[in-house]
C-alpha cells in the first residue's frame, strides 16, 4: 500500500483485535476517512465487523477510531458511516 497519493496520506495499524486504516486529506476541500475491521466473538465464533467513517465536513484530520456498541460499530462525533 502506498503511504500517500496526490490527495491523501494513508496509515495502517494492525493489532490482535482490529485493523485500522486512515486516509488523511492533503487538500482543504476533501473529507478524511477512518476504516476499521473488528474481530468480534458471536455465538462462540469469531467474525468480522467492518466500518468506514468520513468526516462530516472537509478536514485534514481523520475521524477518531469507531467503537463497537455490542457488535455494531459507531462512528465518532463529527463523522458519519459510509454506506
């Protein structure tokens, strides 16, 4: 994965329970993004839950990491889930 393009800086962090990727805008008019793949235990099995959040307005700061409410991801304040 490239660490940057003309419009964004990218960062990937992986640990034992999730992977987080951010896309930080380099240009004032663009939104920034945070995506997470969570490992979740459900009914004795490990499954994945994926969410991508974007800033509600153009920003050079990506959203903070989404959190799980049970097994449902929630984007932090100032950002919205990308459908």
